[in-house]
C-alpha cells in the first residue's frame, strides 16, 4: 500500500526568511507567499507504520482503573495478543487488559505447548504488543523455566519483561508455593497477575489439561492458593478451568479481582485467546469447551488471499488505479531512447 508522509520544512532552509528585514530582497507576492507557507514533501512507500490513533482516545488503564472496575462490580475485559496487529486491534476495541500470553507458543510460533517458548522470545512479542497498545493495561507472561528456580531468578526475569518487553506487569503460574516469588517481585514495584487452577505450564504434573477444583479437597486447595497469592501482593488472579460455582465462591472470598477463563461468569473479569475467539484457525481445529468463537478471521483471510491470487494470475491486478503515472512527454522520450538502442543492436 502507498502512503504519503508529509513534513514541514523549517524557515531556516530559506536564508532570506531568517535574515534581518533590511537585507531581505523584495519578492513577488506569489513567490513570497510560497516561501512563507509550509512546504510539503511527499514520500511514497510500499510499507508504512500500522499505528493510528483510535477514533476516540481513552485514558490509559492503570492498576487504579482495574481496582475501580472491581469495586463497581464492572467486569474486566482481557484478551491475548502476540504481535503489533493483534495488540493494535485489541487496544482499539477497548479491552481493559491485554495479555502477551505464553499461548503464543502454539498460536504464533507453531509449537506443541507453552513449555517450549523462551524468555527472549516472549520479550520480542511483548515489545511488539507494547508498541501497539496506547490505553490497555499490558501483562507479559513469564514462561516456564524463567521463574521457578528461586524468587531471585523470577525477579530478574520480571525486570527484563518490564524493561525490555515494555509491558506494565507480569503473570506467573502457581499458588501458595509461588507466594514468596510473587512477594519478591511486587516488593520491587512490579505488579503481578497470578494464575491458578489449570496451569498449562504444569500440564504434565496435572495429568493433562484437566478441570481443577471439582472435588471438595481440590476446591479448598484452590481457595488456599487464591488467598496465598493475594496475601503475597498479586493485584489479580486468573482462574482457569474451574467449575463456575467454585470460581464464584473463591471470587467472593477475595479482595482482588479474579479473571476467569473457563471459570464461569461469577469472576471479576474474563480472558480469552484472541486467535481462538476470533476464529483465526483452519476448520477442524480443537477448541476448549469454554471458548466462544465470535468471528471467522480465517475464512475472511482465505477469501481475500485467494481472490488476490486469482487476480494476479488473470492480470486483473494491479489495475490502472494501482500504478504510478508518468508524464506523457517523458514516457515518449524514454520509449524513443529505448527504440533507438534496439535499432543499433
């Protein structure tokens, strides 16, 4: 796509405009008007920044904003993003929170599960999303292996996610056993979003992607985890794959927001993976029970790309309106030169 980028040339580019008035030559009105006006310089490029201000600019979402929503019992909206376009649309759509989740291992990098993605890879995606996000509160996932060894390791990783990833907070999986780690990170002034219930990074220890909190003992353990991460300083906690009734009770026992994913509408907010809910995947892909598909981006993209391919093959594209014209006199001269060269051969 072609974009025209315009800048203003400063008046210092014209000495006659910066000299004392007595040295300034008298100019015809038309010429002096031209010099006194901003000069537009146009550059055509096949690539241009995607960033554009939303139609209605909103205030940046902060921890205080999220706490205010929680106190008013207004559900908090959160969605994942893994690059500039997905972060850009999520921010324009008015999401309260945007999570750069380690689920990008599968949906963006084609990996088998979240355990494969590295911290350096997460940082790249965090930076991309952060550039796109002007209002939403951003969260960067700490991937497996970047925080479990010790609170010191976790703090080092969290600092990198904030400083290099340019997001506003971090998320980590685990309950009571991670409380000292959460406390260490929050003491350093970094907000932490906790994650309990089904913790995908620990799927092997959990026996796979299984619903948590289905028994009385499991539900009590979940509540203890929630209270522990709250006491450690987490500003909110994700509840994943938990019976709705249990999630609602846990939410009622806490004084921080809960963000549900497969945990019913009794939570303080909800989060979904953007690729899942927007339908950006081929037919037949497995979706968890809790996912509601709100669109079919795959079908739209497929149709657009196939149409483009057909028009290229038929030379329907590019049409005249997609090309840059050349003055007829210049074209005639160019063709004359080429013809003369051919005749000499």
